């Protein structure tokens, strides 16, 4: 057994990979993994043979033995890690499908994990699209466990690399088919994958597959989405090799890894479905331009409707649309808003269909559309706003900014407000952050909007600044927000917190300064440090060669080798180094002190013995000025090489070497620093004072605007009250006139009613006719005449006859007034106890209370007298006849006959009153009752 194992281990790795014994294969896989981990690069022979013979890996990842398969997957991971892009591209078409079918559904967790790691490495080494293309057909596999394992692997892949690195559209389109699978595990894994997509894409993914799901599935997914809705945006956990290289490059350039991470976050995810471009020119009506120029608005609208149908395609092929766009621009000025709305819808479709190809038509259509934003009807404004958004999507903020800012100054408040809202939408959707000069222009325009009288306009201006702040960050926007008061800043901060933008400003990394590579390298060493001697000499030599002093030109060839003559340069240095302070008369010349710190303080002491041998005769006068530095300094401040007579300007040199300054110079420097600090504080105070004054000015302007608004409102209110008062007065006068007219009408009706009542009511004569008619008196007989005499008791108790004149209320006329004929109305006597009973005739006479005389045919007359007394006498008629004779009869009737007569009179009177009331009721007018 041991011999067989030794023989197997001696076999080449490819032979062991295909051996029939699974143990041999397993050991071969383990040995190969070790070899791959020890290989230096992909050019190693062990790696190269497996790159060239890539077909062998199909059997490795699909080994029939699960233990061997686990080690084979590990060997593949080790191979991919060292083989790089070449090994990935040559093996992925062979292995991915097998890994998905046999590795991912493995019952061993380690094997499953290694299979997933192999897929991750295939994506990391090159790109993800080929791997996704190989995995998508597996979703139609006949075994549910394979589909579920593949969906789980896709979930892990998108979780690690993110939807910004791996295109999600192909998998999203395949989801409806997976949701229709009969296996519940498959549907559960599909839900997990969908939730992972939602973490990256939110609701933007729904148009690609949502409508193909069942309502129940949509409800279940919505519940799952609610759990991850409030999570922070996910970040890419694993980078491609190309991304890792880019990050390393960015870190080397000084940008750091954070900037690269921000760039990855800002990368957009394109979820637009792919469509084939459609040539719409054959679909356009031939006479659309003539119909668009018609004088009837219905014809113009019908023409635009036909154009709208022709342009209703997701993607439109390029073509000469100049005339069509000019027609849309002309329609924006149409008086009919239906035409304007349809033209805006056509513009939106054309801009979305052409996309970036519509940018050349922007200048033609954008200005008329923004001018028509003055329309107050919301449907028109919405249509134009959607068209403007589509136009902006085909261009950029830099191209549209100038026109938008011009309309922010428009005299029409509606145009100004809608233009501001359009600018806000542009800032939120743009993927390119504006430059600092553009930010300044936009900020100034938005700051002016903060002082508008309308609150909605001020809020729009604050939203512009808040959105811009979100894009540019604090460092750039603080300069534009300093002059604003706290109330406005808080309002802007609210919009800043709520803003969602797609662009982030990233300042360009400045190129590394060339200071370390140039001569200033000599400035780095400070006194007390010990740089390497070789480096010091090399740093000091270039200045001496670049600008040799004129007085030492003959000595330049004498010191070409500083190592052989170290004392020559050191002795020559004081000549120029000591002369510089005398020329400056106070502070050292800026370049004079630069070479001084480069030398080490200890090196001149060690090199002190050689100087008597090395210096030439012309350099001997240099040492006498040495005492100016004072005893104890020695050669510490001298340069190693020849100093430059006219040094380059370096203002910071005195600060870098403060030890070389005298007390006076230090005091002067301290005074200057104190003065600078004082000026700085004064400048800060002035700036803060200016900020306060600016804030007060803004507050006063706001108060003034508020007062003006209040005053205007009060004036309008007063005018409204005056108008109401005038109307009330006019109403009062009209009502008064109406009342007077009604009164006159009532009086007229009363008079008319009185006339009608008098005309229709019987006169009081009717009562006497009833009375006398029933009694039978007063009728002429045989040519005689009758006379009525009313007799009643006076206050003294006697009887008297009172004749009544014919012109009184009585209605009987007599021919012979000389006879003294009287007539009168009967009425109850007043003043005595017997007044309640009137004199009346006998029962046959009907109760007449006055005597009657009748003249006979023979010339005589007869009279009847009725006497009413307190004793209840009744009148009885007696007739007297005979020639020349007279008869008189006095009769006393019974009291019952008189009472009956008066009762009948009362009934007649009551009937009259009822008739009067009925007539009043017919006329509809109330009238006070009159006394009879």
C-alpha cells in the first residue's frame, strides 16, 4: 500500500487529476494547491501547464467524489489566485456551468463555500458579465436545488460586488420566470435576491419586472422591503483587481482611498431597458407643418396629436429634427393652452427618444418653454416642466446654467418661481458637480431670492442653496453662507438634510510640489541634525556651480573635489557669509543663511588640522572677518561649498534659522508679529461687524417687506370695507324706497277697499225699509199721505213729537213739506230707564216706534201713535175716518213685540259686518274695524 502511494505521488499532477482512484485525485488536488501557493507568478511552469491545458479543470470541479471535489475546488481557487486574468479567461467558459450544477448544490458546506469563492475570483480577476451570462441559463435547470443554489450564489455575488459593478438588468428580467417556479425554496431564494437588489436600487428596479409578478407576491415583497427600507446605502465589499489597482494609484497620488470610494459611490446604475432605435420620419404626417400653421386651434392640436403618436417610442433614430423642434418652439407661444401642453409633451418624447442627440436642439426650444412658464394652470406648468427635465437630461448643468439664471431675474413671479424649481431639479439630477465659479454665480442668484416678498419664492431660493450645499460640501459653501442670518441658515440646513443628489464635488488633487527634488533639499536639515556627509556635499555643490560669485571666479577650478580638500570650501565660506549682513544692515539677506544649516557642527572640528595646507594664496585674507560671529561659533555656520554671492530670494529663511538673529532683530520681529496679530484681530472684528451689519440689513429688509405687505393688506381691507359700506347704504336706500312704495300701495288698497265696501254694503235705509215694510205704514191711501212722528219720553217724563227733516238720514221724500211730514231713523232712546225698550208698533206694524198719519179719500186723515214708555207700553194703531173729522188712536203693544223687532235689527247688522269681513278677506288687506 505504501509502495502504491509512493508510485502515485511520483506521477505528474495532470495524470493524478484524471486518475480513476478518487484518493489519488484528492491527493493530486491537494498537492497542486500547495504548488500553486508556492508559485511566484503566472509564468511559473506549474501554473503554465494548467493554463494551457484548461479543459482539465472541468473534471476537477465536477469530481464524482464529494471529498475529492472539495479539494478540487480549493485547487481551482489557488490556481486562479496565481494565474491572474489569463488563467481566468481560459478556464471560466469550461468550469462555471459545472460549478453551478455540482459545486453550489453540494451537501458539504466547505465545498459550497469554495465553489462560491471560485465564482467570486472569476469576477474579481476580469469582469462580471461573462460569469452572469453563464449562470443565467442555470436558472432554467430541471433540478430545483440547482436553481435555488444558483440564486443564492447570485445574492452573495451582488452583495459583495454591488449593482454598480455588476449589471443587474439581465438578472432582473429573469426574476418573473423564477417567481413562477413550483418549488417554494426557489421562490424563497428569489425573494432574497430581490431584497438584495432593493437594497441597491430601491424602487428604480420595479419597472423591469414588477408588473409580471402576482399581486400576492408583490405584497410579500413590499413587506420584505419595509424591513430594509431605512437601512443606510450599501457599499461594495469586494473590489475587482482593476479597482484595486486604481485605488492603489489614487493612494500613491495622494488622493487616498476615500476619494476612490466616493467615485465608486457616485457611479450611476443604468436601469433603462435597451430598445431598438425607431425611424419616426415615415410615421410623421406629411402635412403636419401646414396644419400646424392653421388659424384654427383644433387643427393645430390635431397636428400635434398626430406628431405625438409618431414620436411615442422609447428610442428614436437620429435625423434632421430642426424643423420639427422649431414648430414646437412656435407652438409654445400659442394662445390656446391645449396646443401648448401637447407641444410640450411632444418635446418631452423627442428629447427622451434622442437622449444625448437632442443636445443640439436645446437652444431652440428651451428659451420659449421657460418663457411660457408664466402659465398659472398647473397642468400646463407640469407638462412644460417635464419637457424641460427631459431636455436637461440630454445636456448638462454647465450648458443650461446661463439661461436658467437669466430667468431667475424675470419680472414675472410665476416664471421666476418655476425657473427656480427647474434649477433645483437640475441640481438634484446632475451627475457632474458644478465648478467653484459656477457655484458662486448660482449662490449669488439664490441669495437674492431669499429677499423676495413671497414666501414660496424665498423657500425655493433656500432649497437651491441647500441642494448646492449637499453637492459641494461645507468648505466651499461656507463662504457663500457667512453673510446670512441664523433663521435663513436654519432653513437652508433643513433643505440640506432633506436633499438627495447624485453628484458630489471632489476637488482635483494638486500635483506634488517639486520642492524635495530641487535645491531646497538643503533647507531641510536644521542646526543640530547630522545628515549624511555625501548627501550634504552633493546638495551644496549645485548652488556653487549654478551661480559662482564673481570675486572668486579664479578659485573655481581649485576645488573640484571636496573629498580631497575638505577645508578649502570651509575656509572660503566665511568670506561671502560674513559680508552679507553688512550689506543688509540689520536682517540677513534672504539667501545668505540658507546654506549655513546644511553643515554639521562637529565636522569642522575634526577637519581643522588640514586648513594650513589646502587654501590657496588668494583665499588667505578671508579669515580676518571671523570675529564678527563672536567666539565659540567656530565654523558651524559656514557652508560646505562656496556660497552664492547673489542668493535666490527665500523670505522664510530668517524664520527657519532664528538663532542667527540678533536681539534687535528678534525684538523687531516680535513687534512685527504682534502688529500682524493685531491687524488680524482687527480684520476679524471688522469682518464680524460687517457680518452683523449685513444680517441687520437683511432683517430690516425683511421687516420692510413685511410692513409693506401688511400695509398693502390693510389698505385693501379698508377699501373692501368702504365698498361694503357703500353697498350697504345703497341697499338701505333701496329698501327704504321699497317700504315707502309699499306703504303708498297699502294706503291705495285701503282706499279702494273702502270704496268697494261702501259700494257693496246696503245703506242703513234698508233697516227702516225692513221695519216699515213689515208694519205696513207710510203707504198713501186714496190720495192721502202719511206722516211719521217719533214720540218719546224726555227727561222730564212727558211725551213729545220731534219731526225729522226730509234731508236727514231718512230716505223718504214728501211732496208737501208744508204738511210737516217727518222721517227718521229709529234708535234706542238714551238717558232714561226706558231707553232699552223703544216705542214700537203693534205686532202687525213690525215694531215701528213712530206715529203714522194717513189721509183718507174723503179728505180726512187718520193717525196712529206709538208711545214707548218705561212701563212697556206698546203702540196700537187706530184709524179715524170721516169727512172733516179726525180720529186718533193710541195703542200700547206688548213688550215682547218690541224686543223681537230690535233682535231682528241686530241680526241684520251682524250680517252686514260679516259681508264686510268677507270682502276684506277677498282683497287680502287687513283693515281696522269701524264703529257703526
